[in-house]
């Protein structure tokens, strides 16, 4: 599990790099068709993903008020698109601080849990047919889900004419 925890920590570094050089105005700009998940929504969505992961690891859900409604989605079938209005979102500094806080609580709980929990326990969830265990769900949310959205943010950067953030790491 330590490998997956390191990847989760690396995802945080990459998220920070992806938004390090964008302005407040750019935070809610669309990247065009297929890239509607702008940076403010993407980082906030990763916060809610980490909060869900924390719940899977036995912690209470712990998000700032209104963030679940603003950032949680139910997957590709959810027709809602991120709001383009900048005032609808917390500043990027606040979003990143919350992502860092969620990552820290997840990493702590994950290390404690890995030592004494059966990660092969079957879990009833959306992707349970393909990823049936608690360990599968944890690694999916920490690595795959975050990486997917970070890839969208990297594509958003390219569509906006910004350089690769990966080179800064």
C-alpha cells in the first residue's frame, strides 16, 4: 500500500503545479467542448473525492459547508456542468489548502488502517463489479480518480495555451 500512498501524495504535488501559474480569472474558464471541468471545479471535486476516501477509511465526512453540493458529481451520467461564475467558487488558495488538509487526513488514516484492516473486505459501491474490495476502492479514489481529473486539468492547460506543468516537478 505504501506505493499507492506515495502516488496519492504525488498527485497532490501535481495538482499544485497544474494551478500554480493560473490567474483567478482563469480558474473558472472553460477549456472548450469536452474540457468544461475548469480548475476551480476540478480541485474542489478532488477535495470531495478525498473526503469520500476518508469516509471509506473510517473517518467522518468533513467538508466546508456547501462544498458537497458545489463539487460532488455522480459520474458521467450527471448532466451538471461546472458554473463558469468565479464568485461561485472559493479562491484557489482555499481550494488547495482544503485539498492538502484532506490528503493529510487520508494518508494518516490509510497508514493506520492498512496495518489492521482487511482491505480484501467486499464493498458495495458503484464500481463493485470491477473493483469489489475496500482496497480496490481506496486505490481507485486515491490514484485513478485523481489522476483522471488531473489529466483533464493538464488538457485544459494545453487548450488554454499554457505550458506543461509536469516539467515543473
